[in-house]
C-alpha cells in the first residue's frame, strides 16, 4: 500500500514536470513559457507568443490554467499580450495567478485576437 502511494506520487510528479512548459496548440500561434520565481502574492509565468498567421493581428490575449498533479484546474488567469502583432512577429508576456496549492503544470492558449486586415490587404 505504501509502495503504491509512493509510486503514484513519483509518477504524478514526473507527469507534472513533463507538462510544465507545454502550451496548448492553437493556430495560428505558438506559445513558449516558463515559470518564474513565485512572488509572495502570485505564481508568475513569462513567455512569448509567435504569430504564424499570414496576416497581422491585434488585441491579443492569452488565457492560462494551473493544474495540480491530478490534472485538476486549481487557478485561472488571463493577460493582455499585445495591441499589434505583425505577421511572423513575436512578443513577450507575463501572466500571474493567485497562489494555488499544488499548481505544478500550466496550459496556455491565445484566447482572443482579431486580424488587422482582410486577406491580401496590407496593414497601414
């Protein structure tokens, strides 16, 4: 019984470590991030969003979920990333969560954006 609990804990920890830093795939963006040192009042993630779209985008937001070792969501947050992100461009962001016990992995995705122009039309 004790061996089974230890094995379960080890597997859950390894799974959590593997999942940290993986962002949910969302076309037409790529997200990379890492966990910064926690602040007294928050968990901090820093990262970058790459616009792989064939057009410029505006008003980019990132949503994030923190999960515990059981893949249960223990916190959610959002961050405004950029007012303008050109085609092929990259921008950095910081997202903060309220402290959440057991947060060991994170899922991030671009949750909102708009295209700056119609296809084939140059942005000013």
